[in-house]
């Protein structure tokens, strides 16, 4: 029950808040005229009490850490992006794949 509660009530809202922030803050328009973020969201993590997202630049595939706070008032990014290197092998399956999210956004805009 707790996992389902987190995934639906917190997880989805948090991912949506991060995607919305990335699209507003780092917009790019592709060759087809679709506007989206210059970054993919690769994952959300916590280190001690600090929450952070790992995002990937669509153009050069560099990874960045984005520290944030998230509460009932919403998402607040707390520092500049910090470039990071992957010290692990990322999983290939995500709860929300990048391609599925992009396709959903395109359908939603239409």
C-alpha cells in the first residue's frame, strides 16, 4: 500500500513537477517544431536529506545533478546544475521511459 501511495500520490506528481521545471527552464524546439526540454530526466534520488535528480543533456548526453526540495508548495531547485559522471551501469527499464514520455507530450499537445 505504501509503495502504491508513494508512486501515485508523490512519485508521479514529483516527476511531473521536474519535467515541467525542465521544459520551462531549458526549452528547445526540434526540427519538427515540437518544444521540449534540453534534458531527459534519468532518475530521482536522495542522499541523506538532500533530494536530487540526474538529468541528461539531449544534445551531448552529459549528465547533471539537480538538487531540489519538494513539498506541498511544490518543487524548488536549490543549486546550479552540477556535471556528474556515472559510476554505475544504469538500468535499461525506467518507470517512465524517455520515449514514452515524449510521445505522451506530443499527443497531449495535439
